[in-house]
C-alpha cells in the first residue's frame, strides 16, 4: 500500500487548487490572511495536504450555503445573464 504524504510541496498544492505554483506563491499571503488558507508548517516547510483539502471542502460548503440563502431571497432563481 503506497504511503500518502501528509505534507506536500507547493507545486502539488497548486495543482490541487487548479493553478500553477507561480499563482500560489503570488496569492498565498492573501489566501492565508483573508480566506484562512492553511499556512506552511514552519517545522516541516510544507503545507499539510489534508488541511488544504478540508479548507477547500469547508469553503465550498459555505459558498453553496450562501448561494442557497440568496436564492431563497430572490425567487429561487439565478440570473446567469448578470455576468
């Protein structure tokens, strides 16, 4: 059974998020400060994979819940032409 790493490189974290490492490095401070993105562990020098996965799941759940609440207030429809 292969061992799954707990801590992973920034390039792997970026791939998990659908971006490249350059994007992650230029946006990580904002993600950490404004959105609670998991920080690099100072002892290990990498981010904890499961913490990033949990952050994404929680963020997605909050986004879906907020959208659901907005739809309740606006006749249950989304305006796709608004974009």
